C-alpha cells in the first residue's frame, strides 16, 4: 500500500510538469541538427523522435522561435540607392523596405518596392533593330533576411517586374510597350546597431523579362541607404 500511495503521489505531481516526451524530443531535435552537419545520412531513430517532438511540442516551439527572432530587428523602414552593373545593362536602383517584424522561421519578410532606371550597354544595344530606346521598370516583391550576426543579414529577394520601354526603329517608327518579368537577388545587408542610420547592401542579381531589347541580365549590385 505504501508503494501504491507513493506512485500515485508522483503521478499527480508530474501532471503539473512539462511532458517528458517534449523534453526528450527537444534534446533529440538539437542532436539531429548537429549530426546532420557532420553526417547528412538520416537515422530512423532520429526521424521517429523528431516526429514525436513535432506532435507534442510544435505549438510551443513555433511560438518561441517567433518571439526570439522578432526581437532582433528594430528598424521600421529602409531606403536604399544602389548602383548596378550587369552583362547587358547598367543603372541605378531605388528601393524601399517596410519591416513589420513578420517572420517565416528564421527569415524576416519585409515588404519591398523598387524602381530602377536602366541603360543598355552599347554591345547589347547594337544587336537590336532600334535607333534609340529608353526604359524604366518597377519591381514589387518580398525580400527575405536571415540574421547572420547582430549587424549582418543574408538577403534573398524575389519580385515581379513591370516596365515600360520606348523604341524608335531605323525607319523612324516609334513604339511604346509594357513588358513584364521576374527578378532575383542574393546578397547581404549591413544594418549597424548604432545611432548612425547608415545601411549597406551588396550582392548579385538576375532578371528574366520579355523586353524587345534584352531577355536576361545578371550583374553586381552595391548600395547604401538610411534606416528610420
């Protein structure tokens, strides 16, 4: 009888504690993450424990991840001006970011809007059938930022391009048309945690579009701006 009372007492006491499955699952999750860096081959036991972890702890884990990530970035707006040098074009990009501290896992997802003034390189323009040409384009999309350090963020951008081009053929005929496309960017954003509101950005961009002047471009982007 004494042992039965003791067991009953322990069971009642454990009801107020965290689930032991949740504790074991968290340890297994950390171990799996560490092991995969050394050996990418999955283990059946680790997968089983990881599944149990998701079923028993997913609500708490997601809340903790969002809370920890959201406290990293305290800026609300960033305005950037960047110089771009590509295979087919050269120009200037104007970019605005609005941060509402919305996260997808470890990725911060601010809204972004960009306008770019573009000039064709001579070698690219000489391959066209036009005497003169001018173009401008607007990119609307989402930028993703993954904090690498306190001041440095990995930056991946994706957006839809909507542009306008004015073309003059050798016969003197003028044409104005709208073109669309997709843009990608991979780089870094430096946001210092100081009273100086200067930010820096650098990376590589790619564009695919249905312009009459060129259909693909890849190049380097380097910019600076302010946060507020």
